[in-house]
């Protein structure tokens, strides 16, 4: 029997991305339901700034970026409307196994 994780908060396994995973999943579901991108889509590989490595789950160093420390996101967007249609956090090695 599965216990509802929403009732108890964080899952029982160590998942550093749990606080944002639900938000990301709901955003993607909602955008799939309400938005149909145009004929041209662009993939943006964005970085969110982070200053302290030990407080950032999924901390990455990406030397090709203007600010190379933080979290990396893949965000496809519609070129016609300039609306981001999906968000995917690059989790790397810190993603927990199922």
C-alpha cells in the first residue's frame, strides 16, 4: 500500500529535488494541456545562479556559461510566441534511483 507523499511531505528516500519536482511536473502537465507551440521551437540550456556549492542540490559547473555555477535547466520555447512550453531540471548523478 502506497502512502500519499503529499500528506507526509518529502518522500522517505533522500531526494534533494523533491521541493521543486512537483512544481516542475505540474507546470509541464499544465503547459501540455493549455499550450500548443508554433512551428519553430528553440531549446535553451539555462543556468540559475548559485553561490554556495554545499547548499545547492544538483550543483553543476558549466564553463561555457556566463555564470558557470548553479543548476542547469533545459527549457524549450516557442519562437513565434516566446513562451516557454516545458521546464526540465538537469539532475545528473544526484537523481535518486527508483
